[in-house]
C-alpha cells in the first residue's frame, strides 16, 4: 500500500485530490505563512486571504486563458444553484437546452420555472448513450443555448462545440474543467470569440461558464462562474440578493463570507496543475488513463461499456457486467482491494470509474488488474 495507506477513489464527486496538494495543505493547516493561524480561521477581509483568492483567480485565468473582460466569481450553492441563477438572469421568453442526461434534465426543470424551455436536441431515446448532432439546430426565438459538456452519469462528452447560430452559449463545464488543452481551449476560444461577435452585431448577448469544484477543481463548496463583465446587470429586485451575479461581481466574490478554505485549496490545485505542465500535460495524462481502461473494456465481452465509442468521456467510464448481482459483487470486492466508489449512479446502475485529473495512472492500472481477475473468477456465471 502507499505512503498514507490511501485507497484509489473512483467517486464521481467529491473526487480525489492531488496528494501533493493535500500534503502542502496539511503542512499549513495550523500556521499558514507564519500568520499563526489556519486559513479556515482567517478573516475573509484580511490582506492575507485577499492574496489567496487573488492568486487563485490569477492562476485559473492562466490555465484557461480567460480574457480580461471576463469576471471570475467564486460562489456557493454548487452547480445546481446555477440551474436557477442562469434563467433568472437570462431567460426572457424562451431558452434552448440540449438534453444529454440527468444534469441537463435538472437544469431544464429549473429553467421551466422562469420561462419557456425548448429542447433543441436530445439523446434520451437511446438512454443518453451518445451526444446528439448539434451542428444545425433550430434556434430561432431563443435567448440562449445551454449544454452540459460532460455527462458524469452516462459517461458521454461533447467533442465539438454546438453551433449556437449567433445565440450566446451557457456552458456547464463542471465535470471536465481543466482536463484537456486541445479540446477545452478550442471550445473556450469559440465561446469567447462567439460572444465578441454577438456584441459587434448588437445581438442580445449573454454568456456564462460555470463549474462545480468537486470534480477537478477542489473540495465541494465552491462553484466557479466565468461571465463577461458587460453582461452583469441589475435583475428583478425580488430576486434574492445571494442569487444576483451583480452583487457578487461588485464585491469580488466577497458579498458575504465565501468558503475561504475551499477557495484556498482550489488555488493550490490550480498552482499544482501549472507546475506539472499545465493543461497540455494534463490532457496527455487523462488520455493515457482513459485509453488504457477503454482498451481493456473493448478487448472482452464480459464487461459492456454503456456510452457509444465516439462520444466517450475521458472523465467518467461507465460499464456493466450485464448482471446486477455481479455488479454488486464487483463493487464489494473492489473495495476490499482498495478500489472504492465504483458503483454506478442510481439513475443508471451498473459500474462507473471516474478518473478525474487527480486519479493517478497507477489507480487505473490497479483497476484493470482487478477487472481481469474478477472476470476470470466470474465469467462462467455471467
């Protein structure tokens, strides 16, 4: 077993964090930077914490190449709160949503409280096992186009940015943030340039990216929101203060006490990614992990991947033995070997290995070795 007797945690979130970050956080737990206190005891109004949140934002901007006219907010309430905040601010008459699974459905359900929702594309008919064609959507009369980039439950991922036909994009990036360079940076480039184009044509312009922290960014409790500054406007005064982007923007995420310790850890993660090669190196590692696991899944008939091959996620690998009792046995015996949280989401069942940024390649190796042994012992029963 490893130095700290740690398991390989394949949870979909909260997910595993880099050991190097945890070690650094541990060393600073009781006395951060000679302040004589922990960050979790520190005033959010202090100069020391101001430096912490500023550095976190600065490093995230470097990683994602965020333009200077975009505001970065560190908010509370998780990604689910954004399901409401987005239509509250941006849904005037009708909004277009792409439905690729559970979290898209949750966003659609919330948006319907504030206006008409048009499902522009959906993969529901095939149990969300693929990403629908979004190259030529019918979008007339909509205020924005919303989509969830990576589906944690069904293990699918957009490979191309949807064609918004001049509409602003609202992008849920929660479960694949900071996971790749070529794909993510290209989509970000399209996103930002698309909004700039809308501005020059004086089209109704809204645009927002959000990501819950607990997959690739840091501990649960922080949601990063990236929004263009000129789109941050006053909203209906009846909207609760904590649900107004302008309030948080005007106070630089300090309207109330933010989740200070969580932001501090996120900052450490951003710094760690930069030190270890940035998103180019991260993408290479993630592709290697995913390829190793998918190659094994495709090499036999005992395990059955549930996502169609061309739409597979790098982050969430979803599969089954085809036998519910065997799946349960797999989860139990894997945990006994230090491979934990491999049970599929209750919506879908089966098995799921979430191999986010901080899952080491060794963890994937260990999982595949267990899968081989499990297959040899149980193949006759299936």
